[in-house]
């Protein structure tokens, strides 16, 4: 089966610029996650969607980060304006709805903010 | 609240020797526990999970993990390490009795297998 697709693979921007990441989950997966992975740390959840509804966005810096999942399939994560500390790998993951289901991760988008 | 601790930043082992990567967890109720592996410039890949039942769980690539409820641990093991096992390993936990579907990840352990 096709995996979780993410683009772009790399992005370099200057601080205060805007950036958007795209994710296409595995077909049929109702749950979609965006994680931020800073170098040397484990993935930190930013937002979780169940179909096209937000389940948890408590750790999303809402003053600069936004995410949507229109039609319950693809998702985009946006940062506006970016800060230096946003430099990280942004991972998208998807799973079936169950709590004991494993996550399938995309390869991630590596963001460098200069 | 749920949390995961991986006490070792790095584990070094010689090829052919057994390996152990440690993980301890904290949840309010019963845990769902997972191990993922991350190779350079790749996303995380699922290795194995514990939901219920047998405390010894077998997973991909010859890895296994032992759930110990009294010690709140879920250590990852392999009887004979390969150089190709060198990667980052992440332990994750979900609270089985809570309402959240969100897994919490540890900070990761770098496994280095020497030829």
C-alpha cells in the first residue's frame, strides 16, 4: 500500500516568512497527526485530526501555526510568521481510528529558519 | 498525564551481541506501548506494540520487548545485533483508559552497533 506522503522534503526560509507543509495520509486512515521533531528530541504532537475535525491542538502555537484537513483526507500545516526556533522536522502520521493502532509516518519536511 | 523516559541517549553494542534499549512509562490507567525506529532522513517506522496478553511481544526485524507492569518498563531487546540495526529508537505510550488517542514519545535512544 502507498505510504504517508509529505511535501516538500526540505524547506529553507528566513525568519518572519511563511511556510506550508502538505500531507496525504494512507487511504482510509481517519486519524491524522502533525508532529514537530527538533534535533535530538522525540516527536512532539502539534495537532490531531479525526476525519476533518480537530481532536487535540493544545500544543499548537496558535499565534503562528495553523492546520486544516479539508474533506478529511489531505492536510496542510502552516507557519506564519516563522521563528528561528521553528527549525525542525515536521512529521505527518496517520492511523485507523483505534487507540491501539500503530502510526504510519511520512518521511517528514525538514525546515530550516535562518 | 502520560510520559515516557528513555534513560540512555546512546547504546553501543558489538555485532552479534545481545542488545537492550530501555524504556519506562507513566500512565493513569493501563498502557498501550509501542516501539518505533528511525533511520537517517526517514520517518519513524513501527516495530512492535503491547496491548494486552503475553508480556513478551515479538516484532519486526527480530526485535522483541518485555512488558513489566511492576517496574513500568517496556525494554526493547534483540538476541544478536546487526550493524544495520544502528538507528534511533523511540518508545511511545498511550493511556488505554483515557479519552485521548495521542501517543507520547520518548526522546529517543541512538543505537550504534559496531562491526
